[in-house]
C-alpha cells in the first residue's frame, strides 16, 4: 500500500511542496499543524519539525470526537513534554475550536510583547495551516473563518494562489500552501491511515485491513464494538482476528451462495462503521514511551 501511495509522490512532488512551504513560512508568524487525534504520530508529516524549525506552533488534535479522550489527554501531555502545545478539537461540530485563539495568544505572548516594545502595534498575527490530506484542514478554516471570503494573495513577489483569511482579533490565516505527505515508508502507518479513511480503499485489501482493525478492537475490549456486533457472550481472546471477521459476518447474516460467510462484505461494513464513528471513540496509537 505504501508503494501505491508512492506512485503519486515522487521526489519532485516533495521538493515542490517543501519549496512552497518554506516560501510561505517566511510570511507567517506561526504554524497551526493539524493531525488526526486517533493517530497523532502517523498522521503527521515526517519532515514537518525540520521544516517548521523554531517557528511558534499550535498542534491541533482534530477529530477528537472519534478518539478515546483518555488517550488524547496522554498525547497532549506527551506533546507538552516536547514543548509543543496541543489542543484537542472537533472541527466538524466545532467543539474545542474556541480554545484555539486564546492558546494562540498565549503562545505568541513573548512576540507580541516584543512587537509592542518596538512600536509595532496593530500588527496582525499570521498563521499558516498545515497537515496531511483528510485531517480536517478545510473544516478548520471553515470553522475559524466562517463566511469570510478568502482573498487572493496580492503582495508582490509572493507565490500565487495563496489563500488568506482575515479573522477577528487581528489574525490572518493562510490556507495550506502545499499538500504534505504522511510517512510512506512504514506499512503500519499506512494501515492506520487507511482505518481512518485517509487512504483510498481501491488500493487496499479490505479484509486484511479489517483483520488489523479487529486486532485493535478486540485488544481494547471496545464496548460499543462488542454491543454493536452482539459479541457480549463471546470470549474474544478465543478467536483469531479472521475468525472474528467471520463471526461478525455470521451475526449480520452476510452469506454468499452455499452458506459461506461473505467476509469481504463484513470487512467493508466493519471499516465503514469504524470510519463513521459507530464503534465508539477508538484511538489507534498511544504516545511513545520515553
Ligand atoms: P482536509 O482539508 O485536511 O483534506 O480535510 P477536510 O476538512 O476535507 O475533512 C476530511 C473529512 O474529515 C471530512 O469528511 C470532514 O467532514 C471530516 N472531519 C473534519 N474534521 C472532523 C472532526 O473534527 N470530526 C469528525 N468526526 N470528522 C471531521 P468527509 O466524509 O470527507 O466529508 P463530509 O462528511 O464533511 O461530507
């Protein structure tokens, strides 16, 4: 799967994206990096720290409505230990979005004071939004900018096509200038991105993916999963993940001619229900142990 993704991402693409981001970084005071709260590590661009360097940053753990809140708390703590301020948000409903600007102000405080001292009053804070595809960048901008229309970049000598939004509180938001890629070289990362829906199904073996997801769900004894598939009376540890997939198909009456279980259909249903948030709030990765 990682190879398939690589087809669309040859070094030329990466060079171009890096160039665009570097150019835009010079124009902003701060970066809002957005990741998927269910997989904050796998949904990050592997080169982002090197790119952003010491530019102030807020990390938005988006889709926190779908992640286990206790695990999300662990991630916030983990990032804090790395000197990164992370804020869980849900850009679909808007929950947590109102915490973004106060946190931005807090992070920018030392710079704002410097600006004040040097007489740069009224200077706006320019923030660039970055993230890999599907993490919710457009949703975030919609929530923050609302009906504000983007204005085309008109400053001389600047990359064309940059989209700026002027928000209240003297803040200007720059829509992501280029598409960032996830970590291709790690198949586990590819799998997690696929669970989350960030990678297209056509390039995946859906049954293999379902089996992997079942490993996670069975291990975490996820109650919503157990109830949804009526597995209350089963000892999940007695089943291999593939047998669990068959059991799910059987429980849902998914049979093909000859009475065989339609595991492909069962896999599709399981993945769809996970992506739709129907199996509860499941985080796919824990912070690394230090
Ligand atoms: P992108 O610009 O980074 O590519 O992401 P985008 O905002 O397009 O969001 C990708 C998908 O994730 C969208 O779903 C969007 O609704 C969903 N999404 C974004 N933020 C959140 C969140 O905080 N919680 C949840 N549960 N979902 C979120 P879609 O199925 O592609 O479109 P639609 O459902 O909006 O029609």
